[in-house]
């Protein structure tokens, strides 16, 4: 009896996570990676979600997942939001600091890690309007930070704030807020770095 209860709870958690990922417009492939649900079950879950509520707002993404780390360096605001998201990953325990840099602390396919990723992304959504980083890009950022081959985080040479670092570029010590690109206009809501700079 107990075993089947546990199994039921686990399945429930799997579906809940799947639903949460659908709400964030994650790709089917991503949902499968994190929940272990079959494509068929994901399709049914998506259908029942669409029939129930604000379906107009949810679009389903097919095709390839984002793979370009250059995306996070496209402009000052994106760079700032990416650095903040990276900090949230550390706060939520998905990444941890070591002497060599950041390392992954999540397990792909673990429902607990999947829920933490959703929580971190939801915290990010709370902080920004408009939001520039989709869930798929956020997941890609987490992967890329853990790999340490393209992007990392470091301290801004000017203000001491957290900045996202392009590991393939040797130049640029300042963060997006302090660097040359900072002359571009930024939304009034972006204030975090102002006190320190
Ligand atoms: Zn700075």
C-alpha cells in the first residue's frame, strides 16, 4: 500500500513539474529531460492545460533549443538580467562556487532540481518587466555556467557587482552597467548597480 502511495505521489509531482514547465513555455524535449514523462503524456498534459485556462498566452515551442552564449551579451539589459539569473541559480543551490569557478549542483531528471530551476526562474520573472530571457534561454544559461567553457560570473572591476563574463573574450573588465555599452539607455527599473557604481 505504502509503495503505491509513494509511486502515486511521485507521479503527481512529475505531472506538476510538467505543467509548471508548460506554463514557462519549455520545449517538449526539455520537459521530457526534467520529468521523464513520455511525449504522449506531455501532449495530453499540454492539451488539458490548454483546454482549461489561459491557453492564448501559452505557445508551444518546437525545434532546437538555444545554443548561443553570445545571446547573453547582446545588450546591457540582457547582460544585467543574465547576471542576476546566475546569482539566483547560486542562491537556489543549482550552482555552487569552487576554486575553479562555478560548478553544477543539480541533477538533470531529478524532480527536486527541476522544481528548483522553476523556482529560480519564477524569482527572476518577479524581478523584471519586461522579461528578456525565456525559460529555454535560462536553462541554457544554467547548462553553460556549469560547463565553464563559454560563460562564467565574476566581479565587475568598476563597481564590484556580479557580472556575466564571456570566457571566450579576453577584454572587458567592467559589467554591462559600467562598461562602454552602458551609455545605452536603460529602463528606470534597473537600479541594483547604481548604488555601488
Ligand atoms: Zn559594474
